[in-house]
C-alpha cells in the first residue's frame, strides 16, 4: 500500500476498504458512509457539489453537534459558501478555523506528491505595523533568481506601498501578489538594511525541497557532546521521507543524541510523514509504545486507530529534543512534539504553536476534480493529551520563549531561536512563553493576518503559511 495518505495515517485503519485508502477515501464519504450513490450524484454541477458537501459533513465531521439541524441548499450559491456556513459554529468555538476547505485532486497531488506549486518561491509574514518580511527563499525559484533573502522587507508591489495597501484592511499581501497562476508578474521594491532595490518576478512551477540543501541538516557544536543534530523541515510532503531517513542515518552514524527540529514555519501535511519522523526519533521505543491515537466522531468510532512506534534502521535514541516553533507551526508538526514529550525530555522553543490537534480526511466527488478536506479526526498522544487548540505550550513540560528575529541565517548558531535551544541543552534555561493561550486565532481571523491566505486556499497556501 502506498504511503501517500494525506492527513490521515501511516498504517491502514481497521474497517476502511482498501479501495478507499488507495484513492484517499475517494467517494467513500458519500458512498459507503450512507450518502447518495445514484449516477446524477457524480455530476459536477453546483447542486451536486452542495449535496455532496452536506452528505459528507453529516457523516464524517468531527464536531457533528455544531452542524445546523436543517439546511436549505438553495440559500448558498456555491459549495464553498455552504461549507463556510456548516463550519461556522465550530469556527466560533476555535476548533475549525478554516481547516476544512475545498480544493482539487490535481492541485493536491502536485503539492503533496511532487512538492510542486505555482508561485514566486518565497515565504513571508506580516507584522502588526503592516510590514512584510521574507522568511525563506526556495532554491531555483523566481525569488531566488531575483536575489531575495531571508530578512528582506517588501515595501512596495508594482509601485503600490505595501503598508498603505494593507492598512486599509481590504486586502492582504497575498492579494497584492496575485493569483497562483503561471505568468503572473510582479515588481517588488525591497529594503535590505539601508539599501533598496527592485526585483521583478514571474510566477511559475516551483519545487519544494522539504529539507533544504545547505542548511537543512547540520551538526552544531555543544561543549561536552558529540554535537547537536539540527534538522529543518519545511513541509510534511511525500518527498520529505527519504530526506528524513538520510538525515537521521547521518546523525546516528555520528552518535548524536541531542536534536533541534526546526518547524518554525511548518503548517503540516501528511500524518504518515509525522509517524515516520516519530519512528526516526524513537530508537529507544518498542512496537508496543503508542505514538498517537486517531479519534473520529462517535458515529465513526469504528474507524478509530492507534499508531505505534516502528523503529527504523536510521532511528536515533535522543536524550533531549527541541522543536523550534512559531504560530505558523501546526497540524503534523504539532503531532511530533506532542507524541515525543511523554517519552523523551522535550521542549518547544520560540513562540506558541497554532493549535491544530485535528486532521482532515480527503473526500473526492466521483467523476469530478473536486476534493473536500474535512476535519474528521483528532489526535491524542499516549497520555491522552490532545486538546491544545490554544497551542502546544499549554501541554508541553518545557515551553521556552525565543524571538524569530530574521537577522541570521536559518540553521546558524547566531539565529536567536537556535541559540536559545542550545542554551537550554547547556544550562536548562527556559524563559517561559507568556500569553501562551492568547492570540491563537490571529493568523486566520484578524483583518491583517501574520501569514495571509484566503478562506479557500490552494493546497500550498494551506500547508505552507505565507507562501508566495
């Protein structure tokens, strides 16, 4: 069985038909789950799309008690409008903050299978003063060819002041950068230190390197140790698996037992990759040890599952682990930290995570390109901890504050977050994250989000916060 099971699981769930798993639950939400199976349901018109979304939600939604009891489909122009209404109560409760969304099969295959998306090839965030800063630049992308670097400030787009445009509250930086279509062209005015310059770029297909060459895998010095294994993971996509194995084989060969896992901008992805990541960090675990459990709604409890450790030939046996996190760290990234702390001395360092202890199952409309990513399960660790909607700091034994200042390269000892992690290893110093339970909705609900994306994001916009 292939491991390409987006945001579901690594090992097959008991009770799910093999054909459903192989097609990522294609048609199962509205078929074997009790939905319509007449030929007209396969049509791709708006009425069929709305019926399909409603049927799947009633069968599989993790929070069925929040769904309206009566729904007049005629009130909603599109399936997207209907989904927004169906999830409104859960969203108001802070549980489904636009985590459920509609996309297409081909767009998701391109990103999650091949690591490809259409864009300029950089990540950004917007601060409270409406300033936009570049966080990461992908190799062999239009942004890299234009010379953009981490820490650059984008001050204008096609001659329009970014601060003026964003301060109106009518648009985000993503709006200024245009749709995710090949050929979209923008000229950016960039401030770097005391100098400014212009960079003109055109959107095209960009390939993500999940563990970046150059800084993705390093051994950092720490007195009295064999060094600290540093690993930066951009996204939990299928092409990450072999890179993770290679990195941990290198760490194991060098006898390293302290690790910094940099997930500061990682919005998640395949739970299968998170499970492999746990296996690689779980060299001291056995097959009876629980990584995490997957829990569905009461009507789907027969689909509940437990994922256990399966140590690999590349697995290491950590003495301490640090996960570098920010409010862009979410989903599968949070699963790893939440899974490991019951077993190993583990800290998060940086700022609190987004707080997404839930996952989406993919449902496909038969005969159509439509794919519904619906929140259909939650994950809990071996201690039953999983209710971290306010962020992981509320459950972690160590949650240490450190700024993401952008003034040093990722993976360097000069980076403040990395330096704080090394200090925790050396001294145990852990300045507490303050206000850990405040502001968790900001990246999604404020007028000027830190990591802008539309309510109906492309797969890249969903899993890679701030992607352009």
